[in-house]
C-alpha cells in the first residue's frame, strides 16, 4: 500500500511538472503566434452543434494586430474593465478585497477579474466557478504576466473577447454593429462595445438598453479621465486615424 501511494505521489508530481512545462511553452509560443481560436469559441461552437438552440449559429472572428485597432477601444476596455491594468501583475488586490467585503456584507459581489485573468480564462479554460478552474486561471495569469508584455495581453484580449452571440474580437464586432473597420472606431463606439462586455449575450450593442447607454456614457467619462495617464503610453497602441 505504501509503495502504491509512493508511486502515485511520484506520478502526480511528474504530471504536475509536465503540465507546468507544457503550459509555459504554450504561453511563450503565443507571445508571437496569434491564437487561431480560444477555449470559449470552441465551447460555443460545440454547444451550437450539440445543443437544442434552434437559432442558427455563425462564429465570426477576424484577427487584427493592436496597431490596426483604434486606440479608443483599448482605452475603453481599460477604463471599463481594469483601470489598474498597466500597473498590476495580473491581480487587482484592491478589487479582490472589495469583492470579498461585499460578499461578507451580503451585497452583490462586484467583478474583480483583471483583463489578464479574463484573457487566460477565455483563451485556455471554461466558464464556471470551481476551485480547479480558478486555480488554473491564476496559473495562466501568472504565466502571461511573466512571459507577455502588457500590450500583447491587451491585443489577445481584444481579439478573443465575446461581443455578442458568435461575435469574437473587436474587428468582427465593429463590422457587425457599425459596418466599418476596427481601425476607425470612434470613442463612443468603443465605449458601447466595452459596455456590453460583462454580459455580451444579455447586453446588446446593436439594440442598447437604457442601462447600456448609461454605461456607455460612464465609460466615455472614465476614458477622458484616463487620457492623460502617463502609465498608459506603453500599453495603448499608437494613435490611428479615427472617426469622430
């Protein structure tokens, strides 16, 4: 029995080390290789194939380098999702503490996931709230922060984030909702896209509710407030000619 437990422990250790090495190699490779898909895209496509939803499903995603995306989009996403993104190392400790305090006081828990955490989850993992998934999310977050520059994290996020049913990435969303390229997204359009990110299926950019319109206005105000932040210069893409 002790021999069996010893072997099991060794195999578990080697499996863990193997996973750590392979995941590190994968993350390092994706620093320069654009991911052709994501775990969330694969899950959505499989659900459409094997689920009972009668609505036709068409997955749309068109990769764009961050230099080919309006800087307004990056500013809007940072303003709405993770204002400490250029400064933290993958985890916003202040927001985590606030979320825990809200939960302890019976208030509705606020989102505390950073852009890096959301990218890790969307790219490699599955939806849910299990300890296993959160642990893997934390691991991939650490790897991405260690192996990728901030601008690469933001670039991947902008290309795999869901903006509507079957719509992944800013370019696909820009074409679907505004009928032009992501390079020319205006501040108001970028803020509208960012406003639906918390729940892109319930919150719609093509038929924005009063709540979404209110969030759009709030995000535009936050974008203006962040516009002069010196620490954003290394994260945001170089300005492109955008429509007003």
